[in-house]
């Protein structure tokens, strides 16, 4: 057995560039890009120029953990949200 068994050539030989049109994924990314942690568990919004992360958590008081959009939604910081989800609060 060696590196020249031809398997790699066959895999890369099928370069159908149209397969899986990347534009579909572009739209998906834009939809999710407003989240600070796309695909993750955090519901917090991403920090932007108009939405700076400069507000304290209403629960634990940690500074600069929430954006105005987060506060408008009544969110708390990731740590508190995570704790509340697991029920460790009480
Ligand atoms: Zn907190």
C-alpha cells in the first residue's frame, strides 16, 4: 500500500463546481449573523456599532455583557441564562 493508490485522484477529479450552490448558505448566514453566537446556545445579540455591548446584566450585575437589543428583550448574561436553564439558581 502506498500513497499512489489513485483514490485521491478520483475524489478530486469530480469537480462539479455547481454542486451545493453557496448562495443558499449566504442567506442563512445573514439571517443568523445578528446573533452573537450563531449556531450556539446564546440568544444574545451580536455587538454592532449601533448596538454596543455596554450594559450590565440585570441579574448578576456583570458589566458590558448586554447590548441595548438584549436588554429590550429582557435577556440576562450568558452565565445567568445558562444557570437559569440548568436550574442551578434555586
Ligand atoms: Zn448575569
